[in-house]
C-alpha cells in the first residue's frame, strides 16, 4: 500500500507527473505539493499509477 511520503518522493522525481492541481496552484505548483496523489495518472490506492510505473519509480528512489 503506497504511503504519502513515498507518493511525494515518487511524484517529485517522476518524469510523467501531470498535476491536477486547481486554482492559483495550477500554473506554479509548490514543489512540496507534488505527489502521485495529485497526478492525473494516479488511480487511487488500489490501482495506483495507470502507467504502471509507480513501483518502478519507487525502486529507483531506493537506489539513490
Ligand atoms: S501517478 Fe504515476 S505518472 Fe503520476 S507521478 Fe506517480 S508514478 Fe508518476
């Protein structure tokens, strides 16, 4: 099960991150707000990333 810390770490390094932020944040999202949780590709805790790269990204993080 993904946790918020990991989702943020992945979102901040993911090249496919596509923000779904609304309002003033939409054009210039705060880097600290970037997370899979607010990525257009995120399908929820069960299905996770629709591109199926979440776990791959997470593993890459561990190697750094
Ligand atoms: S949901 Fe998928 S595409 Fe979006 S930031 Fe996370 S891993 Fe990347």
